[in-house]
């Protein structure tokens, strides 16, 4: 799940955000380019979790889904902190990697989008399995 969420971040920023500023201020977060980044990222992640919960994670509870999504999101930050400087960019030292992770994922909005997609997938899968009357 961490890998899938990270790939969605990479795709959205590669497609829409090559020249974007990296601030967390409202005037940075609400630019047309940034809305494209986050919108595409959230659609990819929501779709990814929707597919996972409809096929592999049918037995998950809502609490398990929320805990898994939150853990995957936090692990994205850990992975960026560990491999950011040597593999991604020299300026991604462990001291600043967390800031870039928050900017890249729109803070807690990314796991929220993942949770909504997963929750919809669970609901859909359970309604399909429910016996008809």
C-alpha cells in the first residue's frame, strides 16, 4: 500500500508539478497546478484502495482500513527520509524530507482520499456478497 501510494504521488507530481513551488501556505496549495497534482493523486490513490478492498482486503474492518492507510502514509515519509537524499535529490536530507513529504501528499488529505476509496470498495464488495432477499 505504501508503494502504491508513493507511486501515485510520483505520477501526479511528474505530470503536473515540475515547476511548482513547494510551500504549504494556502496561496501555494490552491494554485491551479497544485489542484491538478492533488486531484490526480487522490483519484489514483482512491481508485487503488477501492480495487484493493474489493479484491484482497474484503475481511478488513473500517478501523483496520484506517490504521493501514495511516500507517502506509507515515511509511511514505519514512521511506522519503531514508532514500530521499541518496536516490531522489541531494536537498532531501532527513531534516527536510518530512516537509517535502507533507507538501507532496497534501498533509493528511492523501490518507483521507485513500480511506474514502477503500471504504467505498469495502461497501461495494460487501453489498455484492450480501444475500438477496
